[in-house]
C-alpha cells in the first residue's frame, strides 16, 4: 500500500482484556513503547472482575493513543475483538492478548514486511515457538497452510500478525466459538490472501499461564473445536483441494493434543476413555498418509499413529510422556537449586 506524502498508514491494535491485572501493565507498557509512528490501541475490558478495568482507564488517561471500551457483560474473546474492530480507524489491524507483550519494533517490522513484499498478511516470530534459522520469506497460500500443519515457523493464532482492517471486518470472529476461533478467523483471511510474508525476528512474547486452556480439564466446550475442524477440512476439499492435507494434519494434531490433555488433566463430566474414543474417531476421519507425513516431529507422528490404532496403547504412551516431562521439570529445578547454592555468597542462608 502506498504511503500518502511519506506518511505511514495508521495501525489499530486490538487488546481484549479480562481479569489479567497481574500481566496487564507489562502488556500496555510494551504497546506504549512502539516505535511505529502512527497507531492506536483499543483496550476492550470484557467486564473484568479484578482491577483490569481500572488499569485500562488509567493508561488511557495517560496516553491519547490508547482508548478503552468497558463492556457491561462478559462476552468472551471473540466478542471483545469484534467490538474493538468496530471502533478501530486504522488501515491495518493487529491483535495482542492482554497477558502477552511485544517488542518495541513489532508494529514497525510487521508494516515494513507487508509494505516491502506487497503481501496480504505479515507475520513475525514469537518467543516460545519454533522458527529459529528460518529466513524472511514470502509464502503462497498452500505454503502457508503447510507451515501451519508443521507448527513452524508460525501458528494460526490471530496475534503476532498484521492484516487489512477492511478485510478483517469482513470475517469477524465467531462469537459462538469457545476455542480455535483464531484458526477459523485465519482460515477465512487466507481465502482472500495470495501471499503471506514472514519476518523471523521474535517480536511477540507469548506468556504461558497456569489458568490457560492448555492446563484445564477437557469438557464439552473444548470439544466444539472438532466440528469446526471437520467443516474446514470439508470445505477445503471442495474449494481448495491443494490445502486439504495441511488442514487434515492440523486436525490430527489438535485431536492428539486434546487426547494428551485428557490423560494429563482429566475431564469435567464423562470418562477419560469416552473422550479418547471421540478424539480417535475424529482423528480417523481426517487421517491420510499424506497428512500424517506433514507432521514435523517423530514424536507427533508416533502419537497420531498410536491414537489411530488404539486408545488403550495411547493411554500408556501419554502416561509415560507425562512422567518424562515431570522428571525433566524435577531435574531442571534441582539444577537451578544447585546453581543457586553455588552462587550464594558465604554466610548467607
């Protein structure tokens, strides 16, 4: 997009906020530190019950680039993002989760990437996600889906990316979705995108929290992702057959991750084996040799194949994997404890 008289287009940053007072100030400070010259940040307080709303208001009073919307009733992540897009006035839009934070050059680099390449969407590197050593690249739609299937160098998350606000408004987040709303949104955006640019510099910090979905028990709300994945694969088979194997691998990966979480965290209602059977059925529905081969890790391929064959064997596999992770964490804590003892000055307890 051409710049008018050397002036860069405005970027809108949408930040849904709900009960994250322990993380919020770091997030908002990282927004205020952005080096990109023209941006607005729309903080959507989704009826928080802690001090998150107060923090948003204080920051908005201190910095005119930040504005806050206080929603009277909690509507969820998708509703908050959609409300932010309604109020946005930028040419481009980027999303930031309120418990995460970003490097000062994130907006600058994302815009530079999309401006220089002419791509429809730009993506930056994220701390905690693979992608090290991958150079700046321009991907086709098919190549992008293969990256999503391999989970490297980027994921299908809404955040860490720059989009046209006009196009994003045409594909609002599904407010009925409890999880995987990012995948549906990105899939819809991909339908209109010819090229996607990737900037490898890690500029987005994803913060792992104990209260996040990956640490919760499996329930029926989590399983709403299954028909969503099946519908995406069905539509891809009809409209974008060259993308089908990539989306099938995403479905295989999600079913295995839910199955692993079932064993590790338990369930809310229903038995663990009943859930495992459901995930097995869905995995078998999308399984193909071509999709399976797109999995980037031997461990992932093994897990997908084991779940396909037997839920009982998968249970044993998941239990062993859980114990290995626990052992690694225990050893890591022990090494850190020994290091602290060695570094501690004499005479200090």
